[in-house]
C-alpha cells in the first residue's frame, strides 16, 4: 500500500505510531529490541503495510512511561488502543487476510514448539550440571 492509498484508519494509526516512536529513544528499551529483531517488520508498520501486534504497542508505551512518565503512557493508551483496533479491523477485512493470519499462526505455533523443545533440553542440561560429578557418570537410578 502506498502512503497515499492507505485507508483512513490505517493512516491514522500509522501516523500515531510514528509520533509515538518519535518520542522514544530508538536505541533503548523495547524500541531497540524490536528494531534489532525485526527491522523489516518495523518498517512495514511505519509504512502502513501492516499493523504491529498489540503487545508491541504496549511495550512501546512502557518505553514511553520510562522516558516521559507513567502519566504520559496512560494518556496515550486509549487513543493507541482505539486506532490499533480500527487499523487491525481494516487489515483483517482484506481479501486473503484469513489465509495470511492462518499462515502467521502456523509459524508462531512452530516457533512456540521449538521454544518448548529448547527449554526442555536446557532444563535437562541444567539438571545434569547440578548433579555432583560422581552422579553424572553413573546411570540414573
């Protein structure tokens, strides 16, 4: 979607998100984490190509609270929530949105399973490392 073609709700949310980010330090807090982990995704959100998940917006509001105080974040919350909901509704109403969301869910579920497997492996390694050296060499009993 080109900037001039953005639906009103998407444009309003995108403008709001840009304004929020302009008040934050890009090199600190959650803002830094999001830019490091997914710079393409952040650009997509700032260009109005897709809205960020709500938890990303909430995290940016936490950054706002850290920099400008909790009152600033509390004042921003209702408008951010309303604009995000409207923009998300526009995206979810597009043709093909159901398949896109289904595909995204599949990816997230795969990532969740991978994280659970990784956690289980690390937990086993931690338990083994906590045993005395003699117990590590003998079979579990």
